[in-house]
């Protein structure tokens, strides 16, 4: 009998070791390691910090030297994260009268895209040698004018090709609205070195689509600003780039236009524009009002324009897909210093007139919804004046900005295989209802901003990065309002993701957003850029996620917990419950 008890004790002991390890790995989640606040400027050598100061826009990572490069507020910052508990700014460069829009690291070089404030058609790409600690300097080795508003750049894996998304956003000049042509810059270096003596540069345009836009509109492609004889190619605004896995193609997001362009890098041509269609919110759910006394996620007769920001190619079972973060954006030039009113496509639903036989009226009648355009239902929702309007000025359908979701598209056909529906809003409502669709408004109490963005794109899923864990694709999705990161995993197929967890970094709701910022209680607000660092490139040997908080002006270092890639090998990792239980077992054994 005593032998049986001893065997049972052994089994119980080792079973709980395995259980405790499993508990720790569990769902994939994020733990914050540290946050560094990035100065907007320096006064008499002292750093100046500001909420919404623009000090952080995009980031890049040098895995060899454990350096993060961050651009924002006309500066390039160099940050040492070899000690992840205590990251430090080593160096910064003032970039002059330029607005830096992107930064990438490749082959011991730092690539920076610059929007020129005084000449919006003369944006630049500057390439630096990486930071040298010995000389405390970064040398410019290449500097070229690429075109209007280079919003993103992306080097190929061997760094010899650099694609530039030339957004060509409209701007004011002498009281007039100028809308330059959007395009894709193709910068190529020939030979082994990146230098000014061995490159070629070519701007790929969209001219051949100018007479095709009416056909493209049947697939959800939008031609928005048509005044002043504007052409379709002028209206297109490339913003985000991803390569196919073999890097023979690139996909370029045209956010406001609700489309993705396809670029053949072998023939160096834009070969297609793929419309993303529209999301039918009567088959899904959203909270459409900031004046409905709280959270009301429901089906409504509205169409959503996906309008993704970040896009990324992944591969599963030999098939390529594009994941899109469906932020949404409108064309709004009403605040520009113009001699006339300017242009904005935005209007609130309550300010339009519905057609007598509109889909909206029919839906309201079928669902016994009275006063469908009241503020508490659809009246406050921002919609487009350029979609759904009939020749007499009335509206048959309503189209709002963004999908409040992420989607998966099969690249071969550009057909949608998955959309997260209302899952982002649903999980925010369930897990942090007091921050639901909240906006970081400087002098507003944090609690008072809850629900304030429901009428305007909701959570605004905007950034994403991915990794692979065994046979899984892991998606990290950054949501702007007010700042969360949703983690999803795909196993075996790209149509049935699992929500792993949602990360927030707003521990206190007392006071205003500015007070919380001054007390260093918030970070990751508006996660504009995310970078996953695998264990073999990490300062800690564990998976990390770098987060550029645009509104909070922060670099946050988060440890990724629960990945198999971090739990392989001979080490056993126990959580505190396992240790306590084992201690009790030992005492029982004795």
C-alpha cells in the first residue's frame, strides 16, 4: 500500500509540474517590460514632453546592436534597448523643415522617408549609415527627391530595392487646392553597395487606370475628389506596402480609395487595382453613436468601406493571403488655408435626406425602428457624401469609414476569406467598457471620453505585425482608440482565428489624459507601429513586441508570453501557483 502511495505522489508531483508550465504558457499575451517617453523637443538642453506632440510615428530595429530607431517631430532618435528594463536615448538628429513619415533598417543602413513642409511635391528618402557608438554619429550616404508625400518605404530582404508609397495627399498653395498624383517609387541599387553612384529611380504611376475607374467602382474602388478637373490618378493615395513572399510582387494600400494596388516588380508596372467592396453592417454589428448613453453594438443599415491602413502578406499551406487592419479614413481638406470652403466628403447621417425607397427606410420599416436618423441611432454617424447619393441629391445607401475590424484576403483572387465583424468592439466592450471607443483628449477626464469615437470609425484598427509559431500565424493588431493590442492566432487555415488576448496599458482612470500622461501612467496610446522581435534577435532571448505609441509619445517594450517558440528546449518555467503547490506537495511528502 505504501508503494502505491509513493507512486501516486510521484505522479501527482510531476503532473503538477506539467500543469503549472501549461498554465504559464496558456493564451498568448503581453506583459509590459518598460516604457520610454520620447521628447518632442529640447529647451536649454532639457527634454520637453507632450501628449499628442508627434514625437513618435514609426520605428525600426537593428537586431545586431539592439538599437531602435524612431522618427517623429522632425527628429530621428537612436535608442539602446540592450537593457530592456532601462532603454536609453543615445543620440538624435534634427531633420529640419521635414516631417518624417517612416523609418526602416536594412543591411546596416537606416532608411528615412521625409515629407517636405515647404514643398509638398518634393518629398525625400534619406539613407544613413547605422549609428556608430565610437563616433557618436550617423552619416548620410544617400539623399534623393522621390515625389509627393512619401508615406512609407520598404526595402527588400537584400536591401537592393526600396519601394516608396507616394501618397500625394492634397495641400494648399496660394489659396488653391493642389492634388498631386499618387504613385509608387522604385529605388534600386545595382551592385554590392548602397551609394549615390549605383542607383536608379523610377516613379510608377496609375495613368492607365484613368479611363477604367467607373468599372473599378463596381468593385468598391472610390474616386472621391473630382473638382478642378481632378483625374483618378491624382485622387489615388498609396500609403502602405507589403511584398509577396518571393518579392516578385508588391501590394500597395490605397486607403481612402478602398483598394489595394498590385505591382509587378519584374516588369516594374502597376498591373491591377483591386477594390475591397463594402461591409454590410446589417449583417454584422457596430456602435454608430456617441450620443446613445453608452455601448449599443447592433445591426444597422449601413455599409462600411474597409479602407485598411497596415497590410501584411502571410503564407499558410502554400497559399498567400493579405491581412488588413481596416482603420478607415476620409478626404477632408476643409481645414486647409484656402480662399474658398475647401473640400470634405464627411457629413453626419442626420444631415442628409433619404430617398423615398432607400434601403435605410426599408430596413427601418422591416425592423420596426422609428426615427432611424435620430442621434441615438444613425444620426451622429459620419458618412461619405460621395457614395450612395442619387442624382437628385438624396441618399439610397449610407457608407461609413472603416471596417472596425481586420480582414484576410486570398492574394490570388483578392477575395475576402475572413473578416472579424464586430469582434474588436465586442471584446473592448466586454473587457474594458469604461474605455470603449474612447479618444485621448488632453483636458478631458478619461472616463468622460468613453464612447466618444463610436460615431467616427470606432476603435480604428490601424497597425499590425505577424509571426509564425509552429504551424500557427500569430497576428498582433494595434487599435488606435484609445490604445489596445489584440492578439489572434490562425492554426491550419486563415478563416477561423482564435482571440488569444487583448493588451491595454491604461491602469488608472482618475483625472484627465494630460494628467495621466504627466504621471507616466499611460503608454501605447495610438499604437501607430508594431515590431515583433523573435527570440534569436531579442536582447533577452525571449519574444518581444515593440510599440510606437503615437499619441502617448512612447516606445514600449512588451514581452510576448505563451509562444511555443519561447517555451522550447530543456528549461521548465513554473508560475507562482505551481511553486506554491509544489512546496505543499513536498511538505505532504515529508
